[in-house]
C-alpha cells in the first residue's frame, strides 16, 4: 500500500468541491475568454474576424486527443500521476497563450490546454467511481454538476470584468492561477484511490481493441456519432455567440449577462432531466429534444430570413433558450445511451466514446462558426440540420437493434 493510499479519504463536501473545481476548469477556460475574442483578434493581427473563433474549438480538439491518454494511464499508474501530467500540459498551454504573439501560437496553447484539461476531467470521474457506487455515486455527480452548470454563467462575467481593468492576457493568467490553486489543493489533500494491486498494465493493444469494440457495437457507435453531431452545433453556438451578441446586436459589456441567462436553460434542463428520465427513459427524452430543436430551428430559420438574418433580440433569445434547453436534455442521455453496452470496458470505453464525440463535433463547430456572415442564419441552420441528422441516426439504431 502506498503512502497516499494510507491517507484518510477527504471529507465528503471537500471531495465534491475539489472534483467540481477539476471538472469546471474546462468550462472556465472556454467561457471566460468569450468576451475577449475580438480584442485577441485585433492584438494578434487576425485578418478574418471569424478566425478568432478557432480559440474555442482548438481547446475541444485537445480534449479529444487527451481523453485517450489519461483514462488508460490512470488505470496503470494510479490516479494522481495522470492528474499531475494533465496539469503540467495545461500550465504549459496557459503560458503559451499568455505570451502568444500570433494566432498560431495561441492555437497551439489552446490545444495544449485541452490536452491537459482532459486529465483532471477524466480522472475526476475515476476518483468518484473508486470511492462511491450506485445512488451515492449519482449523488456525488449531481453535486459536481451543480458547480459545472454555474461556471458557464459566471465565467464570461469574470472575463468581462478583467477586461475592464486589464488586457485579455490577464484572463489567461486568471485561468492559469485557478489551475495552479486546484493542483495544489489536489496534491495536498487528495489521497491516491487506486491501490497498486488494482492497477492494470498500460496496453496499446487494449486501447485499440476497445476502439474496435465500440465501433462494432451499433448502439455505442451510433449514439456517439449522434452526440457528436448535436454537440458540433452547440460548439458552433459557443464559437459565434460573442460575435452575434456583442458585435451584431451591439450588446458590448452586456454580452456576459445574456450568455449567462441563456446558459441557465442548459442547467435547468439538466436538473429537470434527472427528474423525468426515470419515468420516460433516455431514448424518448433524447428523441423529443432532437425533434423540438430541429422543428423550432427550421421554423425560426424561415422567420429569420424575413428579417434578413437579424431578428429582434428577444426573439433570438427565446429561440436560443428553447434550443439550449434541448441541448441540456441531450448531453447526459446520449452519452449514457452510448455507454450502456460498455460496462465491461467502462473506463476505456468512456475515453473512446468521448474522443469519438469530440472529433466529430469540432469540425462541425468550426464549419458553423466560420460560416458566420453577420447574420444568425448559419447558427440556426446548423442546429436544424445536425439535430435532424442526430434524430435520423436514433431512428436507424432503433430499427437495427
């Protein structure tokens, strides 16, 4: 037994808080930067303003690669070394972003941030699984999700507040400091939860075999693809939200408040889903959400055309609230559906499904974001098309299984 494993477990609420901080670093690293995208583009001499959006999806691209690293690593070396490596890569990425002089260096830094953040994100789930199961695990994850939902509502406000007194580089410094504080907290307080006797040798063949197995199971692969398609539309929203609300609608410093209000729709949907999914099931909840998103988006697309791509703000916010509510229903359900047949390879399976979903979503998000033309049509049509495709895949799976 290692020295770490002899330490007593953390008090329940401190453990939940620590895991929530580790998980929420991703949301904070994404959303705190949104108010600064235009300023970053100007300082880095970005010619096409749409290219500044790439700062968002490149972090997701790093997450896609990182998820395949830390899950298997934590099973073989223990949980803490995997987290340490993740934070090290994250810190290097933050430093590159702080001192970037052009968009290329910035995107490399954001990619490394994503690769690094995959460590605490994946391992935090493993840490919870090591110590809790059944309803207790669900209780812990629910508490963690509360914090995870709150962060997107306050991160843009923090970013905007920093911009009022300092440059955008200070936002990256704040992201870096939050990461360092979380790392110190984790190092000092969290014991190792995976005993040496329970560790599995790292095997590339095992990872490849898991990848092949996930792709060979129709429900896992298709639900993973469906999740990737609709997540791509959401990533398009994240990439273009700053330009739409802050520039097109000239909200300026009010953008973080609007973004926070819309983010609450996702949080409320996640909470409500926990109440309804036991009654109606994941499939029905997911299909209903996709149908609503697709139908509302197609109808709103026709309405938007009548306004030359610039509908009244209240109308856009109503549409976004409905759409993001649907996204909140889908996030947990589609991933759970994809993981349902993979209980025997849960750790590696989660990494494969997560990477598959992210690899699909990133190019879709970039496509929607880069299509921004000073109207909301690309975003609305993106939700309409990819929600429809996700729904079609769900119907196909039901008929095959």
